[in-house]
């Protein structure tokens, strides 16, 4: 997945891998991040909710915009 966060004049783009096993154990690995800010603009977690895998992005402030794009295999 690619996650883009914008906050004011700053932009952050992260690349993440998410995997799920047959026991509903889900894992997130962030393997790349680029930011115009001196610190992270958001944090990400992943969990299972019913039949869905959720990527939850928590931005550092309420004025941030979050866009997530991904490819399912």
C-alpha cells in the first residue's frame, strides 16, 4: 500500500506491506517513507474487524488529508 499524508505545506508518502494468515493474524511492515517535514505526519496500524482488514492511519493533527492506494494479491 502507498499512504500519502498532507498537512499544511508538508507531504509524507509511506510504502507498506500488509499480510494476513489463515488464523486472522495480520502484520504491517513499513519499508519506505519520504517526508518534507522533520518528523512523521502520521502513524499507521493494521487489524482485523469481522471479515475486513483495516489500515488505520492516525495523523498528527486534524487538518491532515490521508489517501491510501493499494494492490491486493
